[in-house]
């Protein structure tokens, strides 16, 4: 039996969820009314129910993120919400807090959020044995590490393949709460990583001023899908529950075509849902929001991944600035540009900047503001007005389920039968006095023409047979009514026949991989504490949010490395790095200061608040 492989799309709301499915998503993930890691992307239970009904028509799944850490006074509300979600038919919940595994739950499938630190085989094997059915792996993993995890367990593995990257290990960023009242683990990340910083060395010298030193490029692993499948990934996740409609449809469509090309005539893998999408646009990921792209660490640490100029969208490369005219710019490939487009560039002060195009006349791009630029400046388009308008149209991506129609005569009338691509069947008949057509020409071509008009239904006729013994006359209205009834019945049959996987959690006692948990395990309530104690954990530190020590805390651990970006890495750039940097390196934004600590053996960087006392080991390389 072929293994199913899915494209998993984000949805801010019901409208975008339906659009994602129409664009070819096999599954969508959305936020619940509460307890989601994107507090600005919540959905009512009623809207989620409507999305579930639409998704299940195509055998697509709906997952709901309940992936914040919970406080004691929220546990019962969370439990009740999970029951509500189960009762409306969702396919799984995505969780970070192990308290949920302690609750009295319905037989609902549970996925471990990437916030749950899913980075090593022992941890993931534990989660599988505890009842999780899927883990969303940490973004920092490379192919070899994923393969090692896949060999250790049979649990489903999900991996991000496009969109924005959290610079921190997911679930272990505390900059937001340390800088104010907003907790990333509670759904309110303030995005401190996208702010500008000064980089100051141990002598007090400012090495870099006003640069977005923690902002990194977006992820694009679209060329890695075959490699990821080979090492065990079965779900390809798109980041972006706060992104717009164009981003969602564009990313889903692009990845759908990539994956379908791989799956075509494949003996081992198949698409995870039904139907096929017809597009009225050509998907290109760089035509929607992006900060430039990176493959992150999937193929080990190779390229620089910082996006230091700006955290805003860079967009699509257009070409170099050739000349500035009195009224506009002469740009390479200006024939790609349209009225209303937004342009992005690095200005003469080394800052990210941009203009909007008023018009393009005789290859001269006339902007709303003519800004001085150096010849040779690279110009990007970060708002594609024509493309956005096209993709925003409802008919830019239409999803249809293939059906065979068989129209036959009966002893007292006619019978129309529809069999769809999943072998679901619907029939309807009419009783009528059969009369021969007065027209000598065959009526069959006209019958076929009418039956093929599936219109706004989710079906497309792939095969149509009309089997008559005579050239019977039949009013067009009767044919259309039969088609309408049969296809409406088929919709109901598909939705009612949808099989949702269920699993009832049982409490386990197998040992957790470690016996002591520090604050990075985000234990914030009594049920999570009970869960870990039952699995052999002896000491449990409170979550950061419950015991923050102002000024002295470690607020981030990341695989990203400022030294590497500067060409000063003693592990990979020893031969070319020149003089060592004088530590500690300080990041400063306004009154906020952070110290950087570099752990070369695991190849990680830590960020600490300014009053922390750090011990700096000698470089190992």
C-alpha cells in the first residue's frame, strides 16, 4: 500500500482555509478560540466546523493548534475546548503542553508541536510511546538527524518546508517576555528578533550599527521534497498563520506542483487527499512575502542566512539599476513591472528602502518618489500588484473531484449514476413516458453537453457514457435536474463517509529521557508536573514565565550564529577568520542589552540578558 504524503497549509481564518484547500492543500492547520501560539489568528468553533466540512469533502484534514503553555486556571477551559473541537470533527490537535496528555480527553489524535523541542530520537520515541501520533520536528535539523529519528520510531514526521523561521529553538525563546509582558509561549511573541541592534565587542567598540542582527531569511526547501521523503517526512508544512491570502495560495500551489511531479507514477507514495486543482496563475514563491530564501541547516551549515538589512519582505529579483532619469529609473527587466508594484532596494545609506510604481513609460519606471540611488543597485519587487489581484480571485485555483457519469434507460424512465475517483457512488432516476426524438439527429451529444456542466460543484466529469437503445427525447431541464440531484447527493455521501482516525490515550509510565528539567521544558501547571513525575523525572524547574529573574536570564538558544555570519567562526572559518573577536559580544537595542555566548561543540549560540555572569570557555577549534 502506498504511503500518503501531504502538504499542510496555514489558515488565518475560514476563508483562507478554504482557499488553501482549493489551491491543493492536503491538510490545513488553524488556531482555536484560545490557547494558540498565534494569538492574532484565532477562529470560532463554528468557523472551524465549517472548514472541517469543506476539507473532508476532499478527504483533506483539519488540525487545530492548542500549543501555548497553560496555567492552572486554564486547564479545565482547555479540556472543554478540546471536547468541542472533537465533536465538530477536527482530525487532530497540535499541543506543546504535556498537561493535555494528563486530561480526561475524547479519543482525539494528538500531534506534538515544534514548540515541544522535537530535536532528538529519544525524546520523539518517548512522545510516540506516550500516545502522540505525529511530531513536528525542529526546523534546525539536517537530513542525517531526521533519518536517525525516523529509524528510531514509526511516528508520523512533519517538517517545515517554507516560510518564516524562528531564529530560536522553537519553544525556547524568552526575549519577548523578558523585554515586557508578552510571552511567545503564550501566543504573544513581540518579535524581538526582527528589531535593529548594535553589535558591540568586549572593548566597547561598536562593530556594526543599527542592523537586524537576529533577523534571518525565510525557508525554502521546495527542491528538497524527494530527499525529505526519503528520510521519513510525510507532511510538508508551510509557516504562516498570520500571512495573507496571496502568500497561502501561492505557496500551496507551488509546493503542490512540485510534490505532484515527484508522486507521478510513484510506486511507494501518493497524495494524501482527493481531487486536483486547476490554476489560473503561475505560482512562484518569491512573488509573495519573503525575506530572501535559505535552506537553513537541512544540508548542514554552509551559507550565511542572515537578513540583516530589513525584516520586511524583499520579494522577487528584478534586475540592476541602469540609469536614473529626471522622472524615473531605467531598470533591467523593467518589462516585468506593472503600475502599482512596490520596489525594494538598499539605499545609498545602506538601509532597506522602497518606492511604489506610478507607471512604466517607454521602459522608464516612474515611482511615487524618485530617490537617489547608485547605478548597479539591485532592485526587487516586493509587491506585485497584477499577480496579487489575479491570485486573490476565487477562480484562480479551483479544486475538482473526478467523476464518471453513466446515463441509462430503465423500464419506466432514466437513471443517472455518478462514481467519483474514490469509488463513492450516487444515483437518481426519473419516471417518464419515453418518447422518441422528432429530430433524426442523435440526442446523445446534447445530453452529454448538459451532463458535463458541473459548474460550481466540486466535481469534474472525467468520463461520460450515455447508453440508450433508442434516440429518446428528454427535456434539458430534466437532464439538469438529474445531474444536480446526483452531485448534491455525492457531496453528502463523501462528507458522511469520511473516516476520521481516533485514538484513546492511556496513561503510561515509561521513563522520560532525562531526570531533571530546567525552565526550557516550559512546565507551567500541575498536570504537566504530574505527567513528568509519573515518567520518572525527579526535579522540575518552573517555566520561565513563572520565575523570570530580570536581567540575568538566558533568553534564547539558537543554531544561528553571529560569528559565522561575520566570517569569524573558529569551527568552520578558522583559516580565513583573521583576528578573534573580543568577547563578550553585546547586542544593544535602546535600553535593552544582551550578551552572546558561543558554544562551539554543539554549534549553538546563547543570548543572555545584560546582568548575567557568563563563563566563556576557550574555543575548541
